[in-house]
C-alpha cells in the first residue's frame, strides 16, 4: 500500500516541477477582500468577511466571528 514515489530532478533552468500549479491555494483570483486569512485562535483559513479583529496579547488579531465554535457549527450544519 505504498504510494508511488515521484522522482524529480532540477532542470537546467532551475525548475524542478513541470506540472505544479503556480500560486497559493489560499489566494483569490478576483479581489483582495475575497482572500482568506487564518484565525489567530483556531488556525483555520476563513474568508475575511467571517473574521473580526480582537485585541489579543497587545495586538489586533483576526479571529472568527462570532466565535470559532459557532462558525464551525454554522458551516458544518
């Protein structure tokens, strides 16, 4: 049940992967407001619209709104 091991080599131009998609899975192509951020408390990536700022450890941090548990319950049904 072992996975097939993928061998890669560094090409002459410095690239290692030919089929790897560029970019991050956490960015939105459209607008800055649609991007995601991670919650400071639970660490899950959420759309910016579902986060609020709260002062924690002397700095403003992005956290789930209204709370991490309530947001998980609303998303998971």
